[in-house]
């Protein structure tokens, strides 16, 4: 039960840009698995992550406003 609460808090913090960026982990995982971010500089991964996280904030905000 506590693990679920902590995971939920981490997810909410990550989506709302409070959580720390995970660009290094994303870059390492992409290099191992051969994803589209393979071999890209870390600033590209940081920018991509920020754009995706900002988009999630926009979706959450517009969902709340539409209520």
C-alpha cells in the first residue's frame, strides 16, 4: 500500500515537472535498446524529455479546466 502511494506521488511529481529529470537514464536505455534517441547528445534527450513533460502538464491542465 505504501509502495503504491510512493509510486503515485513520484508519477504526479514527474508529470508536474517537480520530479527530477531522468534524461541520463533515458539516454542509457536508448543506447542499449537501439531506440530513436540512440547516439543523440544528452541535450537532445533533455529537450525531448522537457517537451514531453510539458505536454503532459498541458493535457492535465486542459482536462481540469474542461471539468
